[in-house]
C-alpha cells in the first residue's frame, strides 16, 4: 500500500461529522471549563449569602438564598447531562467510523486485496483505525467450516452479517466454489 492510498483511506474513514474529522464541541474541554467557571462564580455568592446579614422581613432574602443554594444542584445536573451526551457522541462516532469502514472494505474487496479496515474507541476522545491483513484462502476455509457447523438460526444471521459487510449477496457461493 502506498502512502497516498493509506492517507486516502484514513481520511475517508475518519470523516465522521459531515465529512470532517473534527469532534463535536461536547467532546472538548470547554463544557468542563464552563462548569468550573460557573462554580467559581457561585462560590463568592454562596459566601456572601452566609456572611451578609439581610433583613428577612424585606422578602428578597428567601429567593436569593434559594437560588444560591439550589445552583449546585443545577451544576451537578449539567455535569451528568454532559457526561451522558459525551457517551452518546462516543457511541455515535464509533458507529459512523465503522459505517465508513464498510464502504472502504467493499472497495478493497472488489479490488481483490487481502485487507480489512475497522475502527474502535480506545479511550477518552481517542479512536483507532485498524488495518488487518489476512490470507483469503484461510479465511474462506474458516468461514466454510463455520457455515457447515452452525445451526439454522445461526446460518441466517451469518448470511445477513456477511451480506452487510461485503454488500454482496452471493459472496459465499462465489468464493466457496472458486477455491
């Protein structure tokens, strides 16, 4: 594989959001910085509410104290919302990467190249693209053995899986008889 072809494959697979490889805003450090800034702004207000004596008869003390004391609950809720949305985006990005790999694998299959491309989430905001080289004859023998030893329910699932990944409904019949 040449360097330019390798670069094209990586670019094609990593185009996750509208063909770009930039991660969403939610996966950056900015939401955490915003939460920390809001917490830093809340702390002086909390101390002021505790230290400054306000006449309770004016009617303004209760809403201010209530807002100041409930603000941390909002920060915790926002933190959990950000964590949930990050998990959602990480899952969605992995699905998009794998979907992009399917198109690349289809092109490699039609070129007759013994190469399989897949992607995975490694940790945090780090994703990996794996290039797997294989021996086609060993793979076909293994699939052939698997097909003849699996149950009827497994057979249908396996056919759907192979059709999904190769986008060729007659893949097994053509490959098994050519060896």
